């Protein structure tokens, strides 16, 4: 990373006060996990995390510009980033250019418009739904909004309680929420082709043609989520730092989605096969689905155990065909594999590297999938290319997948579309001057929509 870029981040961070850092963290919630943000006490740490998530970097400054614009630090925008209020307003008019969501903009605007007296009224009315300890006098409105989100009192698509609270003393802000919801309905209607789930799930409400059948997801648990996570290899030079964070992210998401989630660490080649075979022989009659994540090194068509012994990926997947696993016949089987598929780099076009040297690569597995129905494989990258893993925060692909599932599963977006969105997000990122392009291979016959517990 260039010295000039680091100096820029230092000077900007030194000019920010505590309340402004809180606002920047709030705006970053769609890209960085809440737990990570809660631990940040200094703007420099936030910028470090945003670099690791490939949100800012040398030649990739728009998100930083937008953050400063949103918190009204036009002085920093002008002095350090060579931009202006007018230029940002023009740029943000371009469809899809804004990276801070309309939802976060709305909540931040409401927090700014509320007087101290208004904030106390909101806190009083939230006693009961929220713990009193979360409503202390020094808690800012953004902190209150965050607690409301954690407790699912408000969501991007459900602001009813907030409207009810504001109606009594700030009807003008209630109207702002109404306007936001109106725009969101209009936008969602325009995007039905991109996410056809909305018309297939609620045909009675929308009077639209159903695009496809949906796999049944009615049991609890819905199925097993098997994670094979190779971290410490017998050859210590091959250790995969950052993979523990991937395992934690997957466990968090699939426990939330009501899967029986099991993680096996540091398996030798034969043990990988034996473990997968063990799960193929289980009775899945009261299950809806099977999900398997594999994080390791490998070679062409194979996954490596920690002893460098290889397992053929098709042999693993084929354990779940209708013949070999009849209790999962007609049910979806999902395999997500984090590993490279070769040694080539995708060149980065027009954007310089914004990595801070914390990225590693994994080795090469297969993309082949047995020609059988109801199987989906998500690969971290296309054939012959590298994929990337941060030693500190985990792999670019798996972290993006988990964040997208948390964002889109509540909107009843099907898995194939979620993975397509992950492809788009990962393809946008810059890793040490190179790119990564994930791949989806699917023989699913229906839409796979994960039910979110109410």
C-alpha cells in the first residue's frame, strides 16, 4: 500500500470525533459484521477493516468519499479527497452508485432530526421491547436503532414499530418512512426479474405467474450443515490462517437458519471421505436439505487432507445421489467449496491494488459435478484461477456469502440468486491488484429458499 494512501487515511481519521465514527460504523453495517464494528474504537481501525473487505483502497476511494459526504464532513472531502458536495451529489444520482443503503440513510436522517427530548421519548416507549440497560441516557439514537435491529424490532422491510412510535410526536418523520417504503415497493417491483422469488412465493397477493416450484423447508432442523475445515496441516507452511473465521461465520448463519451445524477440523484425506460418507448414510427422512462446506487446499479434481492425501470431489458429491442416499432423493444437496482452482490471476482493470498484504491463496479442487438432479455447487473461483483468503478476516467468498445470506434470506431470495449476488460482490473487489470470479453449478429443479425463524 502506498505511503500517500496511508497518510491520507491517517489525516482523515485524526479529524473525526467519536460521534462521527459511530455514524461511519452505522453506515458500514451492510459490509462489516456487527461484532467486528462494536470492537472498533478508532477510525483507523475501521479503515483497516474496510480495506480488508475491499471497500476502500488505492484508486478505490468512492466509499470513503460517500461516508464523509453522509456525515457532512465536506471539509475533509475537499481537502483530502479532491471532491466536493456538488460532485458527490451528481455521482450519487447515478443508479447503483451509492453504496450506503437507502435504509441506513433513512435511519441516520431520522437520528439527526430527532431532538434530545424526542430521543428520550423514543427510549421511554421502547422500555419493554428493549432492555433498560440498552436505553441509558448516554445511548445515542444510532445505538438505539442498532439494538432495535438486533432484537428485530426494525428491519429494512419492516419499520412498523418505529412509525408507530414517531406518529405521536414526530409525524413528519413518520411520513419520511412512508415515502421510503413507497420507493422501496416501486424499486422491488422493477427488480422482480432479477429476484423472481417475490412472485413465486406470494402469487395470491401479487396476482403474478409463479416462476417455479419451491423445495419444502418445513422441518426443524431443516437438515445437517456439515463443515470440513482444514486449518493446521502436517506441513505447517500450508496452514490456512483465517479459515477459523469462515467456520464461525457459516455456523452463525446456518444455526440461525435452523440447521444442525457440525464442524470437523483438520481432517486427513481418508477421514474427509469417511466423514462425508457417514453423513450420506444418515437417515434424512425428517430433513429438508443437506449442506456441506469444504475449506482446504487441493489439486485438480481433488481436495487435500491435512496429510496432503487427496480426495476426489466427485466421489464426495456422488455419495448423495438418489441411489446412494435415498432419504435425500428429491431434496436439495448444497456443496460450497473454498479453494483455488489453479494458479492464474484475474487481472484487475482500472483499479489499483487495495490490499494490505494479508491475503493468501488456497489450492485447486475440481468443478465437476455428477450429472444428477437437486445438487448445487458453489465454487470460490472459476477453473484455473486463484481465490483469496485474509489471514485476519477469512476468505473473501465465504464472508461475502454469509453476509448476503443474512441480508437476503429474510427477503426470501432463493440460494441461486444469493450466490449470483455473491458472484457480483466478489467480482467487484480488488485483491492485491487482482480479481476473483466465483462460479455456480446447479442441477436444482426448484427454488431453494431458506426459511428464516420468526
